[in-house]
């Protein structure tokens, strides 16, 4: 039973680490085309249009955003493609792993696991039968003397 409980807690810990440790970071204008492809891209254009892409590829003067379309039922996966000139991009943000938050969450889980282990260990040591104190002296009965 303890192994099952540990497995559940480790899965919950991994889920917490995976879910809350990413942030949207803005890419400076000079570095827009520095990488040929980025994942988790959000683009705000000068016309105040907001586009969210699963990934985007960058050329010297434009970006091409790709987004899966789960709303279209078909045997073949549909992908929406949209091209935007880099001059029309006002702001571009991407989803990145935040190592500081990951360290805080992971460290908190490790500290909690160590504290739970130490608490369980101290409970195991003190679980023996307590000594019974006999007011009239019960040395004749070994079961009551606690020895």
C-alpha cells in the first residue's frame, strides 16, 4: 500500500512541475528571426490582432504560423497556416520553461517528502507498547510490568 501511495504522490508532483512552470516571454524585436522555428507563439500585430500558433517558422522578413484545427472532422489532420510580415508584428511572445519556478515547486515537493518521511519514521519508532506503571507493584506478572 505504501508503494502505491508513493507512486500517486510522485505522479502528482510531476504534474505540478509540468503544469505551472512555463511562462510567456517577450522576444525582442531584433531577435525575431534569430531562430528558424519557435513553439507556443503568440503574435500581436500593429492592427491589434492577436494570433496564437502552435509553432511558427521565421524567414528574413516574415513569419509563418501553424495551428492545428481540431474542430474540423477528417481523417487527415488540418493545420491552419497564416503568414505575417515582421514589420506588422508589434509584440511576439513564446512559451518558455521558467527554471526559477520549477526550482521552487520542485524544492517544495522534495522538502515536503523529506518531512513526511521523517514524520513517518518517528511514528514508527514510538509505536512500541508503552510501559505500564503499576501503583501497587506488579513485578510478579511479566505481562504487566512492561519488561
